[in-house]
């Protein structure tokens, strides 16, 4: 589609393209995004409203806990190195 000129690069990172033409009569997909926020992971599901079938499901792991553990580890190491 890039070579045909139907789309253009909008951004390189994250990789995003943009349509070069207007969609006249887009088909209705009847899809719904459902989000289940959790403490450690967030669940994402795309469900077809008509058939109630799951079209896509994913889990998003949060980085907050990892970052906090790394920071605590660095503080402990610096405390040990200061002791003489």
C-alpha cells in the first residue's frame, strides 16, 4: 500500500501509517473493547456484539512493580557500599 500511494508513514516509532484517501462508507464492525484493570495486569478483550465471540484477547503486564523493585535493590546496594 505504501508503494501504491494509498498510505503514508505518519510516525516511524511507534510504527504508524495514515490513509491518503477518505473512506466513503466504512463497514460497521459491531466490535466492543472491554478493559479489566488489575493490580499487576490489565486484561483487554475485543468482543463481537452480535455473536458475543471473542475476536482478540490480551494481557498487559504493568511495569510499576518491576521499576520499584529495581530502585529498592539499588538503594540496598548503595547502603551496603557506604558501610565500612
